[in-house]
C-alpha cells in the first residue's frame, strides 16, 4: 500500500510556516526534506524520522522504532506526532541539524561514443 496524497497534504499543512520543508515522491512513497536534507520518510501513511541522538533525546529512550519499508534500517515511528505541529517541527529541525550536509552532486559528463559506435558512423 502506498501513501495517500491526502496524508502527505495534511502533513505539509502541519509543517507550513515552520521552515523550508519540502516533500518528493519516490517509488510510490515520499521523502521529507528540511534544508535540502532528507529528515524523514512517509511510507504507508506513516511517518518515519531518521534516527539521531538529538531525536532520541526529544522522544525518550522508549521511542517507537521500525523500518519504513522491508530491508530498511529502523527509523523513529512518529505518526502520533503529526497533529502536534510544534513537537513535530522541533523533532525534524533537531534531526536536520544532526545530519551531515548532503554531498554535492557530481556534474554529469557528456557520453562519449564507444569505439564500435564511432566505426559504425564513419563514412565508408
């Protein structure tokens, strides 16, 4: 089951006004960004925040954990915070601050034709 658009719209409404939040659809689910960093995943209408020590300090030692999708590392499972705007925004902000800066993307190189392709285009 994938995330409903109404769920992600509600989450975006809750975070409106708290900073540079954005979301992007990925494989039927969503990644939640803050300041260009992926801070959470939304999968099957549930919110999973990347685990950090700062997040653990806010949520407590017994915070619910679970993988957002099969084979993924466990994340904080915080769907119960969606309607608590300030608490959710604070958690996402401390998570973003604890995460490293994203690696710059390498410029794409134009593809050079293989030797076989060059021979097939040579006048002859």
